[in-house]
C-alpha cells in the first residue's frame, strides 16, 4: 500500500495533509506529466453533500490508490507501486486542479 500526503486543503476529505478516504482514484490515462493527472476523488469542502462527514474514520496515510495514469513508471495494472507519493493542489477548487506530484513518465 502506498503511503501518501495530500496538501489539497479545499477537499472535504483532507485533514492535516492526510486523506480520510479508504481509497482514492487518480486519473490521467494519457498523462505524460504530473499536471495531466488529478485526484478524481476530490470533493469541494462545503459542497453540502456530507461527503466529509461520511468519510470513514481517521485521516490516514495508507489509503488505497487506484490509478489510471498507466504512463507512470510506478503504475502496475492500475495500482500504484510507489512507496510514498504526494497529491498536490494547495489552491485547487476542483478535481482538475489537483495532481499526483510523484508521477514519473516511463515514456
Ligand atoms: S484531494 Fe484526493 S487525496 Fe486529497 S484529500 Fe481529497 S480525496 Fe483525498
Ligand atoms: S505515482 Fe504514478 S502510479 Fe502512483 S498515483 Fe501517482 S501517477 Fe499514479
């Protein structure tokens, strides 16, 4: 399981640079750079849907990562094999403004 940090403070699931979800999905099927990836599980804080409250338990750095960025050297059959990654987007207001900062192109 990949350990990660996330600095997307506008996301409902973020707490102290950790994620309260049990799993996240990273998008970027055609990505050749970190900016072409994003966390598809982002939910804007205060969106009113209760997603933050419904998130399971404590913030964790051991969230399961399903990743569609198959051009990344850490991607193995859509699982992230990196030991430690960072999801970034300190000023993000949408999923598209987030990214996996640890993406490394295997192209
Ligand atoms: S942006 Fe993604 S990784 Fe970060 S807290 Fe939100 S759901 Fe979790
Ligand atoms: S490091 Fe690569 S495989 Fe892991 S989540 Fe980021 S883009 Fe996906």
